[in-house]
């Protein structure tokens, strides 16, 4: 696949990832309503589903582009680091979900009691309270992906000579670190009864938005990749020879005798 095609796939993929980033912002009002009223919301809106699919499509296009650039620039690290980033985020996310389930099961008896006493008002708040301790762990999923993606972007920046890729990589790491700090501080404030659980869950979104701002830089960087120009080699000067008048053999311009027949030139 040509660099021009990979450039387009990467730019479109990064743009779709930015579009998909609006999904958490739209989910937040629904969570807030569920938390305040205790009513379980209905099925997610089609618009949220479209945003989620856009983000997934963007990730696929991004990986296809990175694979193409890895092949075009003959550097497997470009694709491998991007792949490691995706895989590491999935692994950490799975561990975080497992930890959340473990925390809920450890407090299952109190959760059942809450469900029995307040079936429609406090069950959602209780579940959210059990999720809060896991938030710092979930934030590390973004950091793992950001570090690997930054390495991939650094390699791509060196090969394509587009420095904006480096900026995108550092922005990803900065946003992930900010999300970890905010999640940790939020969890601490929750345990000191300074913040509600729903507020703690929404605080790391600030760091996530900084991370997705990096994908705007990445989209611009992809579109800035230039097609390699064919370099024409300079024409070699015409070879000067002296032909033998007797046998027609080629000789150096300063030759006195023919190298084939030995006669005087």
C-alpha cells in the first residue's frame, strides 16, 4: 500500500478516534441522572452507538495505517509498538474489570441488603461506590497504551520527518498521567467523604480529553506525511575513447598503441 493511502487511512482513523471521544461526555449526563434518581436508564441512544462504532472504526484504520507505514519505511517497530499499546490497554482493562467484580463480590452481602431496603434509590449509588477504588487501576490502561503509542509515533516521526507525531505522543502520555493523578486524588477524596462517587468517576475524563486532544495532533501529522519524491540520478558523463584505425578496438584517450593489435594509434 502506498504512503499516500496510509496517510489517508491514518488521518481518517485518528479523526474518527476524536469523534468517538465525545461518547463519554454524552454518557455522563445519563450517569448523573441515574445516580440522582436511582432509576436505571433505558437502552443507549443510537447516536451513542454510532459514536462508539466510529471510535472502533478509527482504531482499526489507525492500525492498518501503522502496518502500512511499518512496511513502507521498513521498520517493524512502528506497527509493533502500536499493537502492543492496544493489547496492553485491553489486558489492563480486563484486570480492572476483574478487580471491580472481586470488590463487588467481597461486599455482596451489604449490596444485597441495600437492594432489599432501597430497591430503586440507592442500589446504583452503592455499585458506583464499589467502582471508585478501581479507577486509578483503570487509568493505568491508558498510560500503557500511551507509552507504546508514543514509541510508535517517535519512530514514525523519524522516518517521515513529521515532528508533530512526537507532539501527539507526548500529549497522549501527559493526558494519561493526568488521568491517573486525578483518579487517585478523586478516590482519596471519596474515602474522606469530600466528593460523591459520581463526581470521582467523572474527574478522570479531563485527562482523557487531553489524551484525545493528542489524536487531533496525530490526524494533522498523518495528513502532513509527504510522498517520497523520485530522485533522478545525475547522468554519467560520456565515456571518451580512442578507436584503433586498424582493428576498431576501444582504447583510452591517451593510449599510444592499441591494446588489441598493438599498432600505433
